[in-house]
């Protein structure tokens, strides 16, 4: 037989103390927040878009860190009807990244009647613009040349059983 449950009755329970920004511990190294008033840095995203590649590195060209970051972001977007990312599916025709951090993506869809024709370019723009170092992104949706299965990467063809 198990021990009986003990019940303790109390009149009130004291509320735990509330955290205050002024109680925050100052970061190591004496970093200060916006406005120079001390305390912790309030905007943890400050400098996010100001990130730049090391000197001499052509980050905006194929093989560069910024360009490859854009490609990696595109590889995270999947066609909702086909279990392959849009880059390997061959929907991305061109990626250009300028020194100023502007990304231009030229893409198509599998068909003009694709159910995501309205939402996919917006998702591509949002994901590419979120890459550190990209200030803004433009997506150009084109229909010429039309997409065909030959534009898929070998990995995509293998995934879909076409190899």
C-alpha cells in the first residue's frame, strides 16, 4: 500500500520577484547598449546587415561566402508538391549578388498554373533577404525558357527515381 498524500493548507503564497532590465548583468568587456547609457546591449541584431567578407574575398561571386549563403537559403525552400528543394529542382535560373548586398534571383515554376505561383516568389525573397549580409532581395519570375525535368540536378533526379 502506498503512503497517503499529505495536504498542507496555507493562507497565501508570496509571488516571486519580477525581473527588471536594470537588474541585468553588464556583459563582459564593458559593452554598452544603444544610447551609451551602460547596461546590456538591447538590439542583438545590431550589425547584422553590416557583416562584410574578409578583405580580398569576393563574397558576392560564385564560391564566395555571401553567394553561397544565398544558395544555401534557396536549398531550404521545398516545392510543396515535389519533395525536392527549388534549387536542385532547377527552378532557379540565376543568382546575382552585388557588393552592396543586393541579391537578384531569377526563377521559374514548374508550370504557370502552379498553385504556389503567388506565394513562392515572396517566400524566396524573404528567405534570401534573411541571409546575413544581404540588404535586400529582388525575385524575378520568368516563364521563358520554360522549366523541364532536364533542369533538375542529379540529386533531385535520384530522389525522384529518375536516374
